[in-house]
C-alpha cells in the first residue's frame, strides 16, 4: 500500500498554505496599501497569497470530509513514489547548493551527480561534460550576452 489520495490532497493543501503564508509575509514588508494614488509593491501579492491560503484550507476541509472509498484508494505506490523522490530530492539539493555556491558550480555538480548515478559514464566523461557545459554556459551568458547569473565564492575568487 502506498499513499492514499486523501493523504496526497492534504499534503498539497499544506504545501499551498505554506506558500500562501510565505507570500503574505513577504508582501507585508513591501507595503500592502495605497500610496500616492497607486498600490504599494505588496498590494497584489498579499491578495494572491491570501487566495492561495484560503483555497488550501478549502482543499484540506474537502479532503477531510470526503468519506468515499475513492479517497482511501492508493494515490501512488511506494515504489513509484521513490522514483519521484529520486528526482525531487536532488533538485531540492541543487536549489540549496545554488544559493550557496552559485548556478555554475551547482549545475556542474547536478549534472555530474546524475551522470554518475546512471553508471553509464566514466569519470573523465562525467567531468568533461559537467564542467565543460558550465564553461560554455558561463561564456554564453556572462561574456557574450552580458547577463549575470547567480554566482558563488568560486566566481568571486576568479574575479567575476
């Protein structure tokens, strides 16, 4: 037995509620009223966050009140859920590493990790593809297009 539909709906409702509250919290410090005959920067986002939070409460109530047998049926088996997590967890790690090390280093590590896990490539190919592709992306965005992407300590150390 895996995760039931009700459990999945409640998990999504909690996730949407957290996102809604985060939007509200972030919007409040921007200002959520009117200033000089125009809305402040947080005026519309705070309302979107409120709609998301209220909608998530509605989803949770609906899931809790649903007593039908379909709500208890398996939404996803653990075997299939592990496959989803095999992509989701590294992606979350990628985002966290990106905030600390910048987009280029984290992307090279992300590509290298997925290539290594597949066990279809030797280390020379993995390093060549992961580092080489990020050097091309760096050249393209930073030098040719002059579009700065998030950088970390390595790029700072190298003078970028």
